[in-house]
């Protein structure tokens, strides 16, 4: 028995999430937050632990929740595909309806102008050997573009500046299906909408030679049969073998197609037609580029309304869904601090403590780790190593650490959110990232099914 989960199902699941991020599914829309945390080092060499999926509320998930510092709501997400920059000297693969995922040899390319093109025919010499691409595709035509190096490309879309800032990275690039509202708001989206609308269903994009045959003394005639019309191509013969097929008309309306060769004096050559997706190449870039991944993006700017800490590190990132406030209601804010606070009698006492120090309550014996110090406030979290006891708020209680001591004035022992609430959808362990007041982290999380 053999089975696969299709790209359509993957896009359907991810598309629902994207609609929820965009608020397009009404009152039932889920909310998504990216959280950062773990200020203390991983180990003596601070090498990140391997992240494991121990199941819901499993060990790794709990560790992330214990050390959570801050969260910010995700309001920007996009389908993505691996980024492929057009590079001179590359042999590109022609689009194929029989390739799975994103093959090592790319079939699309991103130009310097942030235009995205699909290769519909790659260049070959007369003997059938592949040629490299040496001329970058340009323009935004609805028609197939032929470059002087023999390659043929179909323009799909231009990445708008607004999406490139959020979702274009060194490894990934955004892809979207635009509607009429998008077309009104953005010139690149208007151009993409015209490409989508001009797509021709049932075109034969290219013909793959599955066998070159033998004994051909002249070029055979390429014959297309099926339920479409007007597809046409020419063949090239070298040393008795069919070595190249060039489309002269891609036709339209084919959902089934057979290609045969007649004449030419030889035999045994066979071809396989490649048909575009149901709506035609360009009608849906998500299908054309085989997208099955979603990128979430936030930008954490300094203190973020005092909900993010600075002057310390974070070593974990997570994607959280539908978190709650301490009262058990759905958290509706855009940012939240996930740390608890101890308020000392004076800033001078607080200044004797250091970040990541283990502190102890003199009366309760409760321990915790310091994440941030602001004036007279110690922001802290607890782990299985420190235990999860409550600090004694008695006015006589002191907080101590190695070389530091302060009188406890009051306790804020609940964070803005319930750290154990909601669903953790993604967890990443990474090297330490130092945060500072004048720094903005551009945090991207990718979910690929």
C-alpha cells in the first residue's frame, strides 16, 4: 500500500491558518503569537539542546513555557517557497507536472527586480545537451518570454515591497494568490491579477522526450491528440535520434493529451506532454510553485510597550495559539510580558543583583532566576531546577543572591498571560540572541507540512 498527502490538503490547512491571522474567518478566528524566552544558558558551552516533540505539554514544551519572556501577536503571514535567485550559468529545469516538491534543479527564478518567472522550456543544443541560462528573464508580459540563450519563461508576479520586507529572506520568498481588492491596493498585485486572469487553461507547456528512437533521417512531425486544440511543436534530429522538441503553440483546453511522432524515417521516439495546472500557468502561483509552507513574522522593537525585556538574551522561539490571560479569558492584547515581578524597597538594592542570578527568598526559601532588572523591580521566572514555590510577601522578607540582597516590598506573582495556556504549534531552540533597547528583532517562523 502506498499513499500521499496532497499539496492541496496542505494548502487547505495552511490557508485556514492564514485566514485566521488575517482575521478573515469572523468571530471564531484563532489568534497566533510568537513568544521568546529562556534567558539562562543551555549549558556550560551554551550549545542549544536538540528540540524534541514530546507531545502536548510534554517535557520540551513545558521547559519553553517556564522560561517564556514575552509574546507578540502575529498579524502578518504568507505562503512561501524556497528562494531561487536567477543566476547566470545555471541549468534550469522546465516546469513538469510529474515533479514532486522543489527539486534540486530549480524550475523557477527570482530576478533582481523581484520578478518571479517559471521556466517552461529549457535550452538545448542540436544534439540534445542542455545549455546554461545566461540571459536573465525580464518584463511582466502575459505571454511566454523567449531569451536569446534559448530559454523560455512565464512571468508570474512581482513581490511587492511590503511583502518583501516581511517575508523575503535569504532562503525563502513569499507567494500569494491576489484578489480584486489586492489589485486595487497595490500596483504589483494589479499586474499579478492581470497575469492570473490571462492564464490559459489546458496549455501544453512542453514535451519531454522519453525515448529518442533510432534511424531518423529527417525531423518527424509532432502530432497532438486529446480534448484540447492548437498545440504544436517541432522536432530536431541529430545522428538519427530525436534530441529536441520546441513548442510553437501551447494550445488550450487539454485535460488529456497524447503526443506522437510520424514520418522522418525512424522509429521508437516517444514524448510526454506536460500540462499546466487546471487554471493554466499563472492562474495560481501557489499551485505553480508548489507552495506548502507558511511564514509568520513579527518585529520586536526594543521594549515593545514594556512587554519585552532588553539587556538579556533569548534562546527559544515558539508559535502559540489562543493563549489566555490569568483570569482564564482569551488574551486579546497585541503584546504581553510573561514574567513575574519582585519589587524591592529601593533601586539601589535592586542594582546589587545581576541578570541570570539565582535568587532566594529568606523566609520561604523559594528560588528563581532573574531575567531583567528595571529600577526596583526584579523580573523572574522559575524552572524545575529552582522549583516553583511562592515568595513570601512578609515585609521582613529579604531576597538574596551571591553578593546581593534586598528587602522585598511587594510581589506581582501573575504575568500578563497564563504561560501554560493555548497550544504550542512550533518550538525552536537556538543560540543566544542579545536584545537591546535600540534593537529590532525580525523574527520569522516557518511551518511546512
